[in-house]
C-alpha cells in the first residue's frame, strides 16, 4: 500500500502510548475488510506532526478472505479510514516483500515559508521563518551533507547508542519558488530526527548563526550538541520510497501472476 | 495591503449576515492601530470558502495617527489578526487609489486533485475528482474562454439582470503536475461565480459530459442553465491582482515621497 496522510492530528506512523498512530487506523481499516490480517508494517517511523505522501506499508492477508478485486481495494480501505489518511495505491507483492527492510532509498521534502507574513494556506505544512535567509550559504552547506557520512551529530540523543550512524545521502538540495523553500533530501536511510536536524542546521546557516565551515566541523564532533536545532515537524513530508529494481520487477511479476491465477469470490467485475 | 487568507472558516471577504467576513477582521485589526481609520476596501468579493494569496485592499488612515513605520505595519497588523489571515505587504498609496476600481487584471488559480484517493494534504485546498479526466479535450475547451466574450452563461443567476456581462480573459490554462491540475484564469473582471462555473464546465468536459463544441454553444445561449456545474469553493484562490503601470508608478513615487517626507512620531527605528 502507498499511503498519504496529514500528520497534524497523529502521534506519528507507529503505535505510541502518547496518542493515536496512523498505523493503528490502517490496521483497523484492514481488519474491517480482512478479519484475519496480521498487522501492517510501514517503511519507516514518522514523528508526530510529520506528513506523508508516499509511505509504503505491507500486510499479510489470508488468501481465503481475499474476496475483493485489488483495483477496488483503494476505495474499500479509504471508506474505513479518516479523511486525513488516504490509501493511494494497492498492489500484491511477493510473500517475502518487506516495506522497511527492502526499501532502497527514501525521499523527504521539507517546506519553509520565508517571508515576514506566514502564508495561511501553509499552516501545519511549512515552517515559518520570518527573517531573510542567505540561500547561497545554505546551498553551499547543503552540499556537505551529500555522500556517505557519519551523521551522529545529526541524530537525536536517543540514538546516541546506535552503533552504526553512517548513512548515505544522494541528494540534499534547496529549491526556491517565490517565498517557499523546499528542501529535497534523499538517502538510503535516516536516523531519528535526522532530516529535521539537517534542515534546522541549514536554516541557522541561512540566518548567519553557522557558516558552511561550521557544518563540516559538526560532522567531525560526532555529537548532537554540536549541530544546529531541529526544524519543527509540520514542515516535513515523507515523499517517496523506492525499492530495488529487482524487487520491483519481482513485485510486478508477482502481481501479474496473481492477476492471471486469481478467481474473485463473491464479487464480479 | 496585500492580504492572504485561508477562506475555510469565513463567509468570504465582504461583510455578510451569514458569518464572519475577512474584511471585518482586517477592519478590527486596523481600528486597533488607527482608531480613526475609515473601513477597508477590497479589490473584489470572494465567496465563502474561497482562499486568497494576493487580495489587495486599501484604507484611509488619519495622518495624525500614523505613528508606526510602514515596514513595521505588517507585524503590527498580523498581531491583531487570526492566524488564517495574514497581511503580506503594506505600502502607502496616492489619495485617489482604489483597490477595486483601479484593478487592471486579476488572476485566479483553481486546484483539482485527480486520483481515486484524495491527497490529504490538499483537503480544503483542492477539489477531489476521482474519475480520469480527458485533459486534451479540457485544454481545447479552455482555449474557448480566452478573449472578449459575453460570459452571461457562466455567471450565477443573481447576476442575470446585470446589463454588461462581457469580460475579457487573457488566460485560461490547465497545468498538470502529477495528479494535481491547476487552472490558471486571468482576466480584466469576473462575474459572480464565473471562475467556478468555468472550472466546473471544464471538468465536465474532462468527464465526457460535454464536448468543446458544447461549450461554444453555451456562450451562444446566454443562459446559466445551459452551462456546466459550479466547482466547489475550496479549490479556488485569488492569486494576484495587477494595477495599471501608471498607477503602479504613481504608487511607488507616492511611497517614495512619503518615506522622504514623513517623520515618525513616538517610534524610533
């Protein structure tokens, strides 16, 4: 399933004691259609307030309960979901597909509205930064995040005991369209709050608090305290998750086979 | 003033008995700073639920109450406004400037999300059209709206007794970006609900309900009943209002003079 949601009113994707999680809503919807389904596994956690347009999740559904054509599943699932969570795509996948472990890369986008007056149509969608930002310095610093690096300084304290904090970013760009800045961050994996630490640090570069050279030094220090602030959750959206070409090919082949073999019970197309 | 607002919770720009109007909020904010100010005049009405990013409004403020530098007015006004209404720009204008009568052209944008699953980040920002649209036909029909035409068939019934229903559109284009269609409609003036009738009709062309030839016939009939449906308010945004070059030049000159001559009372920069 590819799932989009407005994260404003949720405690994030994953089950939390602190509030309702998106995962919980999707599981409830799935259970309504397939009582024997065994939970939903998402490609990644997202924090409270963070949005998604392309979160991928998988679920195991008993074959005998599969009485609905897959093309009608989007409507059926959405009928059981709140308006701010929408399933956008559903397809069959190979038995061993795992939304998290087989994810090849993820793309996040972060929006900043940079103008003295906030854009009221971007409330809960973008971070409002009123002061003028130096985009040249920000882009110079953004380039420093690309490549295979130790991101320990940009991971939340919780993650300080994680052994491997090396990740590879393939893209860290800042697009400008009028007063709207969009940070496009793509990589093979992300530590807890890593995206928001990168954006927060880059905005502080834009405000003159740090120079690009300071950012290089932050990587050396391997300490969260050395880096900049975390940008607020509401500007962040999990944009797209990509899977390896082989697993995609497998996926399509498997979906094709499923289409050829399956006989729909109960429903006629 | 250039004003942006999320129209979701308002009865439109202009004073209404049916609910709170944006104009009312802006007047209250202005009165808080300038008790002697004489009302706010907007460039156009907008319907309940319609948004704005570039609505222009003017107000007369007594010279003796003008104790705040104009560059600080944005923050001061926004401090007295609800979060979903934001003043984006303030400048001095010539005594005879009128936001409505001197407007040269207006640009509206209308968003349609065209996919079986709604984008939850566009709730109250876009019209959700689940069925596939024929963009080629829609664009062919959209071109028919450009030029000096009698738009009587595309005005709400209220306006049937208006004498002159001839308006000139300079642009009626449909941009596509993924599943998002953006209608860009620009013209010298708009009748009541004209934008929404145009978009509603074009979407019905996309659904196969009308052909571009039917749209030509609608113009001939000069009757609202002959045209297509009105698109819902939430997809529409008043994007930009332009003023004649002379009045803009005057405006800048006047602002310059004001800056040179004025002495701020009470506040030091």
